[in-house]
């Protein structure tokens, strides 16, 4: 006889194992959507906006929020928003605290799942039951599909929902029906998929215990219905009414993909079911996905028929429903506009059904076929160890946005989101060649698939990258880019004849959105004007873009400070930079502007003559006549500053002999050498 102490010890051991496996994923960086939902989300950071945060859609992340997928504007998850608000008060912008909360929630869910399984399995040999429950709970806890919900802060919606559903199941099993209903209502306010939980619990009780108990259905469902009505009143649902022709193939393909993610999780990705498009043919679905989905439906239907005929099959059918029913909201019967058919995090709650089937099967074998049962239990232990290894390794992928997107781009070279993210990140980091190569691949993919949104994003990225990379000597490219942006507000045509070239006809709304997009319109256009020598025009563009905004984007702020120096106000730009030391490139900008100011001051250049030399040094114009009148030493430094500013090699050897005479020059030399290392790395990556 196994005492309660053994059951408690097993649950504690499970929790410790979960912590050990997921520790590698703990980091102090935000990843992907974490940045929008938390790091830059004014609605969870500013107390005066808490009311708005809790009474508007989940993705209303700031007063300057840009709409993404239209479906996101109808998600209402106030419980998760409230959790973010509380965590921000506790941890600020230290992501480690949020990640630890997610891990604690997962441990709670695993322990609740352990005792949920214990309540489900039939009485018998307690040792066999303990083994079966422990292995089933381990499958739930350590399956690689857990990573996206646990190691990604934005995936915590699944954790809150599952914890509340399992607590509701415990209350329902204890005949605390009103408490169960309230808990399920809160689960609905954590994620919309919880709407299926109340019907699932009622159906589960009918199958496992037999008979119908109408008295329990009212207290269970009434709070959920009330929460649903309140939710619809606050944020309308507005279900999509688009094309339904592919609804069944899309749903069957999604089910097949979910089955594949459960059965073969050895090479996980955040984009397991990228939708496949081709010009002319539109969307297509893999035959393997369709066959897999069909088999899942047939197997579930077969279990249902057996359950109708023989009561002994009902518990197993109930277990299967715990997998199938929570998937109904995410099998894409309604096209929600996502580019991904499935996601690992959507399996978080459905894996309870898989765990229940596994535990029930192991117990049946241990009771009826002891030898086979022991062999099966050992095999499941090996499988769980494999899960733990893959899960632990994959959790590291979510440690930062850079590690996440680099992994995804390598895992699936046809992922437009990964190509976009890696390309823009590398370009910002100074890896211009490889960054541009990724963006060109994204643009080629958009042309091949004829996905309009991908084409728009790729064109915006390329325009931004080319504007940053084109120097003042490349006036042909700069003039072409200027004409490219000029046509957008005039006729909605976003066209560049390259290289690389693109042609995208924007809708009126898309054209307005692009013109209002500071990062992809005002910043590139201002950069182009500055490179052409039109510093005042560039400053005017940024000033216009700043209207109606709380502050400019960090890249725009950096450009504005350089433009200020280009107007001859180098000292003023340094003073303003000192007040805004949060800019990502504050160190390099301080070094460049400081060296420029020191050089112009030592050369005794009159203030009215400093503007032309400053523009030259910052890469905003050709060489002015005054350059020839400078000493060789001053000319060498200004030419080095110019080379650095337009991303050309800097002759640091020529600067070393002058370093001792300047305060800022030694730091600039170190900066130039670091950039040379980045340029070398860029060339090496480009060759490979």
C-alpha cells in the first residue's frame, strides 16, 4: 500500500524536475512580443492608463499602437493584463522576474495535473497508479511543446488559463460547483479558448461517472456566461466572415499538424505550420497534414462509437475529448488571419488529454499485462528523458529575441518573419551585407508566394536598410530612393528599380499607414535628405514626424542629434545627448560628436564655418572648400569620422599618432576598431 506521503513526494519531485529542466531558459531579456506587451507598453506601466488597459483589447499596448492582425483587436484578456501590471510594479523591466512567475505557474499546473490524473484513474494497485500518474504528469510537464508557454513571457496566457481550468476541475470534482464556475469565468478572462472548459467538464463527468446532473450545470455555467456577456460588451468578438471554402481542409490540416507536434516534437519551432501560398494557386495544404488530421478525427469518432456501445470505453473517450475539445477554438475553422496554422503553446491545455491517455494505458498494462506494462513504463521513462533534453535545450532559444530569430531563420529559411527579424537586427548591428541579404531573401519569398502583406513588409525593410547604407557619394541610389518615397503619398505606388528592386501597389489605407510610420518612412526619407546634403529638410521631416508623438523612435533621435551637429550646433547636440543617455547608440554617438567638437575647437574654426565641416564629417555632404585649409592632422581626423559615419574602413593607424593630444580620440579609435571587427565578421558571414 502506497501512503499519501509517497504521492506528495512524487508531486514535489515532479515540480523540482520541471524547475531543473527550464532553468536554462531563464534570462533577463524580453523576447519577440514581450517587447510590445510589456517593455514598451505604456498601458501596464503608467497608472493613469490602467483603466484603459483593463477595458480595451489585449493588444492596445500604447497610445501610438499600430494595428497588426485585425483579430488581435478583439482579444480581451484582462486577467493577464492585470498580471503584467502587477509584475511591472514588482520587477520593472527586469524580464527575469516575469520568467520566474511563468515557471512558477507551470510548476503549479504540473502539480495540479498530477492530482487531476490521480482522481481520473480507477482504483487498484496504488503502486501501479502512482507510476502511471507520475509518468502521465511527466509527459504533460516536460513535452517540448511546453517551452513556448513557459519560456516566452507572452505565452503565459496559456499558463493562467490552464491553472484556472485545473483549479475549476478540482472544485467541480469536489462538488464546489459555484467555485468551479467562478474559476472558469476567470479562465475565460485569461484566454478566449477557455470558453470550452465548462461544457468539457460536464461532458467529462457524464462519461466518467455516468448519468446527467442538471443541478451542477447551472452553477458551473452561469458565471462563465456572465463573464462571456461582459467580455462581449467591453470588447466585441467580431468573428471573421472571410472565405470559408477551405475551412474543412484547413481544420483537418491543423489537426494533423497538432498530432505531429505531439508525436514528433524533436525539432521544435515557434512556427510549426507556416501556411503555404503560391502565385495563382493560393493556399495549399500538405497531404501529410490532411491525412494526419483525418486519422485523428476517425480515431476520436471510433472511440465515441465504442463508448456508446460499452461503458468501459467511456473514460478513454473522455480522455481523448480533453485533447480534442480544447483544440476546437484553434483548428482554424474560422480563418483568423494568422500566417501560422498551429502553435506549440496552443497544445498546453490539450496535452492533459494526451497525459491522461498515457497514464490510463500504462495502468491498464501494469494491471493486466505486468511484463509488458513494466517494459512500457521503462520506454516512457526514456521518452520523458528525451523530452526533458529537447525542452531544456529549446528553452534557451527564447532567452532573447536575437537567439530566437536566428534559430527560427536557420530552422525554416522560408519563414518571412524570421528573415525580416534577422535582417533588420543584423543591419542595426552593423552587419549590413548579411542583413541586406536576409531582407532580399524575404522580398524574393514575397514575390514567389504573392502574399501582399509580406511584400509590403519586405519593401519597407529594404527601403529602410538601403537608406542607412547609401553614402553621400552614391547620389544615384539616394535620388532613386527619394523618388520612391515621394510617390507613396501621391499615388500609393511603392516602387524602386534597384538593385534590389521592388514594386508594391499600396491600398489607400496602407499608403496612409506607411507615411505615418516613423521608422519606415520619416526616418529613411530624412536620412536620404541628409545624405544628399539637405540637413535642414531632413530636420523638418523629423520635426513633422514628432507631431502627435510622445517621443521619436531611438533611431530618429540619434539622427536628429547628428543633424543638429550638421547645422553647426555640435556643442548643443552633445548637451542634448547627455540628457538622453538611454539611446542604444549613446556611446558611439558621444564618441563621434565629442571627437568632432574637440577637433573643430582645436582647429579654431569659426562657428559660422563649422556647419560645412560637421556635415562632411558626419557623412551629410561632399568635401567643403574649407577642408583644404585645415592641418593634415585635423583633416585626417575629420576624414576618419566621415568614413566611420558612412560605414567605410577607418585608417586607425593614421590616428594613433595623434591620440595622446585629444581626450575623445582614443575612445573613437577603439570604436572604429570594434566596427572594423564587425565589418570583418559581416564579410565572413556573407561568404558563408
